[in-house]
């Protein structure tokens, strides 16, 4: 069982080639390696997943609840409309674990439809706009919350 599960939504598997001016040039594999390294620096196991499927994301959130893992969630496009993911994510925090919402870019500096998050209201906190470093900050926040 992982201490922290990092879940990534639609199109994030295309990091490095998708809009590098917004998301940078590092790949999804780079993100996975970095996240695992950041976790191991704190003696935490980190598992990283990505899906374009809403139902798969919900299943992973349910598994995190069942396993008692903290979650770092980048819901990507699901951020703005998926009440099903919001409800599954709420089970994490209501179950006594923490859920940090992350975004690589700053949604508030982008198109207006990106300004609303259905997940933000149930998250322990939100970190956005710092590129891959948003994930590192989320892991550090979880380390602090676990202390």
C-alpha cells in the first residue's frame, strides 16, 4: 500500500508534447520519477497514475479510501464539471485522510471556464501554477499534515 497516491486526469499522459508553453517540456515519466523521489526523501511510498477515464479515476479514489492513503489529485479537465469525481474525492477527506488538489498551470490565469473547481471545496488544500513543483509542494504539505 502506498502512503500517497498521485492521480492525474485527462491528457496529462501527454505531458512534454501537449502545450509545452503551458505545461512545460518534461514528460509524464519525468513526473512519475520526480514524485517517487520526492516521496522517498521523506520515507514515503508514492504511486502515480494517469487516466483519461472518469470511471477509472473514481475507482482509484475508492481504492485510496479503502487503503487509507493520502491523495494528490490533478483532476485536469474533470476539475470543472465532474461531480462524480468530486463525490469520490470527498470520501478521502471524510475518511480521515488528506486530499491535495494540484494543477501544473494556474487555472485562474487561463480561460474563464477553468476558473471553477468542483473539487476545491472538498480538498484539504489546492496548489496551482508551479509546474511540476506543484506536486512537490503537495507532498511536502502532506508530510507536514502527517507530523
